[in-house]
């Protein structure tokens, strides 16, 4: 959402729109001495490095950059299946998590495995096969419903129950699919939160059921609107979904949003920008994704 924007301009937009955090994605060549200046009122939730489907930076350097930005987490991605077997990709992902965990833990940081299409950890259950080898205090995950609209979809409630304490961040984005002009397999494109395969209200209810208390990061990449417009529109969508307003992302009337919990039994909790007094015990905090260069 904020890729390519100068850090000062991006932070101005974030704070003006009421967001309390930012996910930083930096180029692999980033030098600690050249890191952007981040304001004290904005929390750096996680640091990753482009391209986001690889791990182009050595673990020690990644942890050093994250520590310099006062981040809590370092992101890694699962290995690609291109050119190798599932087992080889799985074992490579284990080695990556082990190496990053060693480097991050020394600095009091947590490593987050990002659920992503095109990798061996595209679904929640496949991601859990990796995570179960690690202490959730040292290695957690970014649960990504936006990625699941491309590959690896599993019912939100099931995925969150499987992953449990490993979930430290939830990335929200959307895609829509359309017939290809060149073949029989449909193509996809990034789309607004209000128009695509992701069921935002169903996701909100699944997070509430799971008693989730971590970050929600807007990773909206839809073309067209300005970053300022997207930040405002997406924030309204999230607030409406977590207020449980009808018609927010409920695309399939024959697919119940929740099978056995009545609306009256669910505590309604606002999505809001956390203040200095807020903690993970009483708020789901909202961050903006993609700050980088």
C-alpha cells in the first residue's frame, strides 16, 4: 500500500488516518545506517525484506535491522515449490526458521513465518506442520487471508484454531478472479476489501471466536485509489466488520457466517488505533503494511 513512498510522507498518512503501527518491508540491500526515521507514536510491528516471496537477507542482518527499528518481529517466508519437491521445500523452510529464530532470539525478537501463495506454507495447516517444531514464543506466524484468496484457502475458524498461539499478525487484502482472455484457467487481480473473495465479516467473527488479540495489518494492493483514500476506506471496512454490521463482506447468503454462536452471545469489540495505554489484552491494533522504499 505504501511501497515507494518516502517514509516521512507515509508516516504522516498513517498517523493522520489513526493507525498505530506499520509493517516495514525494506530492500535486501538496506544498510542499518540508512534506515528511515520512524516516529515514536508508530509501532514497527514487523520487518521483512523484498522480494516478499523469498528470504534475501542473512538472518543476523535481518535481526539487526529489526532491532534498530525497535520492531518486535522479523518476517520470513516458506520456500517455493518451484524446481523442488514438497519435502525439499519443507525441510528448507525448517532450516530458515531455525536460522532466523537463533538470530532473532538473541535480540529478544520473534520470527514470523508468513503464509503466502506460491510457497510450501500457502495454507494454515501446511504452515502448522512447520510451526509445531518451534516454541511459539520464538517462532510465530502471519496469518494471511488475502493470500488464501489466491492459494491455500481453509475456513478461517479452522485455520485459526489449528494455529492458535502462533498467530501474531493477520494480513488483510483481497483479490477477484475473472475468465482469462488467453486460456481456460481464470486469472486474478488485487481488489478492494469490499469486492473480492475474502469474506471480511466472516474473518472478523472467526478472530473474535479465537479470542485473537494481536495485530491486523492492511496489505491492500488494489490499484487506482490513492494511499490516503485506501487507508480511510479500509479502516471503515474493518470497523464495520468488527462491529458485526450486516452486509460487510458476506458474499454467500447460503453459507452461514457462524454456525452455532448467536449474535447476542458475542462480545462486540471495536477495531481502533491503540493509544499509549492500550495493550494486546484489550485491543486489536491496526497497522498499515508495506512501508518501504
